[in-house]
């Protein structure tokens, strides 16, 4: 299992556009905001950018657009890429599995105790290319998971 934060080019573009239009809001401190650049929660004194994002999987009628947060200033990126990040393990999550053509294969809600097991089960299906992990309460994209 491999965890993927937002692509670097997407994050850099959002930082450049922060505050320049209605789609890239420069926020001050948003302690606890789930950051998609480094897959942790924002801490005190960390300005963030809120912008809309649509992951590559989910094309056509399955395309979803939603708000995401990233650091305004460059960061190190994720510290772990082979396990669900600690900051995202403690709530129910919406899982959406997509095939290589961007069509939804299956979706489900997973509780924290079985989150990793459910992601691995979805990835085990031959047709599944990736699993998107989302917030249940807001539907926001959190990160993508691929096999190995």
C-alpha cells in the first residue's frame, strides 16, 4: 500500500495563486486543518491555502471537486507513505475505488479500526487502480492509495 499526497505541481500552483482569485483563499492560521501536502494537521503559526481540487481518478460523471488545505509555505511532504497517516486514522472515512479509466468500482464507509484492512481489500480487486480516501462529514478528498 502506497499513500499519495497531492501532486507537487498542484500544491505549488495553489501557493502561487493564493489570494489572487475566489478559488485560492490564503488563510491565516487554521490549527487542525487537514493538510494534503504533508498529510498531517496544521499547527499553530502555519498559514494555509484553501482551494478546490479534483483528483485525476473519477473522470466524466464520476469527477468530484472539493475543498482542500495545503501549507502556504513549502513543507517536507509526508513523513510516511506506506501506512494511513496518523492524523487521518481516527475518524470514519469514505473510500472510493476507481479503475484505470476513472470509473468508480466501489465505495464504502470504513470505521477507524478497519480502515487499513478495507483499503487493502479494495486494492486487491483486479480492476481497482486506486482508492481515494475522503472525509465522511464533508466529502473532501484526503489522499489516494495505490497498491505497493
